[in-house]
C-alpha cells in the first residue's frame, strides 16, 4: 500500500531555510516521479517542484521558487527532499508530496491532476 508522509515543516523568518522530507513506503521512490505541491489558505494548490524517475533525474520548478528550492532523492533511504532557501512570506502554505501510479517516467509534471497518491501535508510558515 502506497503511503507518503511529509515532515520538516515549521515556522521560519524571511530569508531562512527549511528542508522538507517525503517519506515513502509501499513503493520504491527511485522508480517514480515525485511532485511537491503547496496550498495556501484561500488559494488553489500549485506545483512547486518535481523530479522524474531516477533513471532520468529530470527536475522542474515553478518560476517563483526557481533558484531557491531544490528537490532531491535519496534512493538508499527511499526519501525525497525539498530544500527551501531564501524563504519569503508568500511561501507560507501547506506542502504536500505526491506520486503518480505510473513508474519509470522520463519527465515529471507540476500539474496536480498527474498525481494519484498524496501525503497529508506539512505546514510551512514564513513570518517575521
């Protein structure tokens, strides 16, 4: 059974950093694309970063986080990380990781309708 759990959220001042973890069970994250999404109160969920299956290791970032966020996989630990640097108040949201049913994909997507399994989310608050 596929299970995803996000950890690492918290409160940080603007300019600070956080590292989110996506703990995977029931599947091998190396073979799957992983997406990171966020949803702020009153806003739609948006994709912020994704990484394809590790064979191809293609990565994509939403424009507002490009250069500040980095997505990586630790295949040995079956985990995926989202390193978030230079955080801004507008990054405040609940962050989710997700995977699709299909494995082995060359590319990944920032569209949430391309993903089938989701974690419960972790809250990130950026405030002075």
